[in-house]
C-alpha cells in the first residue's frame, strides 16, 4: 500500500484509510445493523493489508464506533494511526447537536480517549463548524490539547477556505477532511488548491459517494434505518442519473482490470491535493476489495473522458444535491 505525507511535515499515511462511520451501528445516521466481531476482523485485516490509519468520530454510533476501533487495535496500537473528531454531542435521547465550546471539546476528548483505550489521539479533528461558537475559540482548544500531548496532530472537517484561514492565523491546520468523489466535486475550485498551496493535507471522505459509485448499488438492499433512505441523493430523479453515470464509466475501470469500486477510489487519489481516501467497510471481503484501489494511475485521456461524462450527466457541481 502506497503512503503519502499528510500536510507539511506530517505523518505518512496509506493512500486508503479505514472509514469507521458504518461500523457505529444504528443511530440517526447509521447504515443499518452491524456485527462488531466482523467489524473488528475487517479493521485487523485492513492493517494486515497495509492500511495504517483509521478514521472515526465520537458521534458515529454515539460512541460505539470508537469503542469498536479501540477493541480492534488493542495490542497493535503502535501500528495504527487513529483519527477521530469532536464537535457533535448528543443527549440521553440520542439527539445530536453542534457544540464547539472549549469545555465541551475537552470532555469529548477525554471520552474518546477512554473509548479508544489510548492515551493520545493521532489526529484530532473538528467534525463540523458550529455557528454558535467562534472557530478561533474551538481551534485554540485543539492547539492546547496538542500541546498537552492529548493529540499528535490537529485538523478540521467540512471547513471552507474562510474558516481555514481563520484557524491558520492561530496555528497550522494539519489536515482537512472534505467530501470528494467523481460525483461530489464542489471542493475542486477553491478548497483543494488552497490546501495544496498552504501545506494542508487532505483526507477525502465518501470517494464512493456512499455506495453510488461501487457499481453494485441497489436501494432495495438498504436497511430500513439506513440514513441513505432519507438523502436526496438517493431519490429520483438523481439516483437514476448517478447510476447511469456509473454505467458509462464502468468500461474505463475494466480497461484497468479494476472493479468500479476500486476505480472510483483511484480517481479521487489522482488529485494532487489529496493525501488519502477514507473508505468504509463492515467486513473482511469489503476491505480486501477496497485495498485494491491503491496504486493505480489513470491516464490523462481517461481522466478527461470521465470529466466529459460528468459534465454531460450533471451539468454543474451546483446542481448536485447535498447528500446529508
């Protein structure tokens, strides 16, 4: 598995990171039932395949994802770079809300450390901006946690250029985690170039567009409580448009001897700003296929062909619905 440096003077991460959102189980943004033992086997197999980092968040499964990750890496913690996130908290009824106040972040950090069974977090990230809290206050808190040894590196997720600039006035932003795929390209115009120019590593999430780009998607197979059933991206008329796009791209993936899933991952990794792609898995079979998305170089002609099909299908990034 190839590795790339995460931002200026950052750690070396495998081109693919294990995404632990889906292993959180049932909650407001869950993916249906999961088998924890199968999730643990998938994580351990990922490490064996050369995937050296895991991305999770406190809110995934309302703490459950972090607990599973902690169990999976026990005894091999030094081999795994763990990224988690703060800023989304929940009450006793499971209602989630933003909270980036300093005292809340500090409580979240301690809770994440307990669930992950570790005394430090490799990459601690702000999950989403909180309109009620100045970003400077939140970022200053992460800087203090880094200085205290609670986090080795600090980053952000779902931030725009303005928010990144405000954070960088205080301290360097090691990484940004934005959505990015063949379908979701809104970050290409300003955000990705800014990160490249300023030494900010980029770990993209949803390179498979939550399953749409796997070449296997069937909405009938989704669990009743799968969050995608509520998403406008998984409703008509957009759903058929997206699946039609996949079928037009599939022959190109076959030319490289790769599944559509592997090819979609490799496409995201072609962007010069991208360090790694976060891909979710719930079992060993899935992670073994996912690992095959590393190390592929797509020709310039094929990249241009994909862009052409994208423009013909979707017209403009502004017309793509927000999946969440």
